[in-house]
């Protein structure tokens, strides 16, 4: 049995995608891939991530819209130095961006 990797990012961390122009805040973490096979196969093979790594649920944004995203650890970089995100659902899960990360609201389950 393979050892499970420790997640590099945590709930509340602000990250950006390594390849695509979007960023977001982590609101849930899967220790390894937990989406559909169809979703995974829809990613072009040359950039398809390995399944045996943490995957992150993000409240994501780009220059045009807000949306949920599911991203492998290998494709994320820390991005708190660029400030918080403007995703409207942030206020439902988080109290405030403290300059380093978002603080989860008391009594809120991030697994929404």
C-alpha cells in the first residue's frame, strides 16, 4: 500500500494555476483524485495530472467570471502575496483574508 502524501495547501490558502490564468481559495482537499473518470479523461493527455496526489476544490476566478474548480496539487502555486480573491461565495465560508490566508468561519464546514 502506497503512503498518502501530505497536502501542500490547506483550506483558506490562496493559490493560482500553474498553466491557466486563474486563481482561487481552497475550500476542500481530497487526499487523492476523487472526481469522475470522464472528467479526468477530458483533460488533454499531455497535461493530464497523476491521480495519486492531493486535489483541491477552489472558489476560483479569472478576469471574466467566478466558478468552482478542481485542481491537482502539481498545477497549483501559492498566491497569497497577490491578495485575496473576489469570489462572492468567500463570505459564506470565510471570515476574512488575513494577508496570508482566509480564516474559516466558526461553525462552518468547508465540505459544502
